[in-house]
C-alpha cells in the first residue's frame, strides 16, 4: 500500500470520480429520450438500457453481499449471534442483527463517501499502509494476547 501511495498522483481519485460521473451522465442521456408534445412529457426508455441498468444494480448488490458475507463468516460477532439466538427469541435476534448490521454498514458507506470527497485516495492509501505497519509492529512486540 505504501508503494502504491508513493506512485499515485495526488488527484488520482478525483480523476476517476470525474470520469465515472461523465460516463454515467452520458449513459443516462443516451438511454432516456424525452418528448414533449402538447405539454406532456413522455419518457421512453430503451429496453436494452433498462436491462443493463438492472444488471448493473444486481452486480453491485451481488458484490456488496459477497464481500459482506465472506468478511463476516466465522467472525466473533457471528459466533456471539449464534449463542444469543440459542438463548433468546430467534426473531428478535434476527431483527436486531439485521438492523445493527445495516446501520453499521450504512455508516461505513456514508462515512467512506464523505472521506473520499474530503481526502485524496493517495492520502487514504498512505494512512492505511502506515496503519497496517503499526498493527504489524504491535503484533510482533505484544504477541497474540
């Protein structure tokens, strides 16, 4: 990560964000035609574009689900949830787990978006690399305890 941060341009994330926004805007303009005869707006959506949009949303949903599922599999919080479900109301545990996880993930997504708008990708990558080195040194010095 440190090597990546060193080689990045300071505005790399901004360039990617701007190009993605331009691409999305172009796709939206190409797929939706607005006709205004006699004061009425008729929006016509190309069926191929509609399928692509649904496919794109499904792909993002699948990626987010897979990432979260794999990251949480075997986690201590999952084991705690198993134990809690064995002693408490199963539906209450399900509802509490879903709400808690949704709030936690929502805060992470919104916080990540906010940070991405305020801090460059290079800075975040550099700080992440330094943080990983600090954790590695901590693990070497203090052990697993």
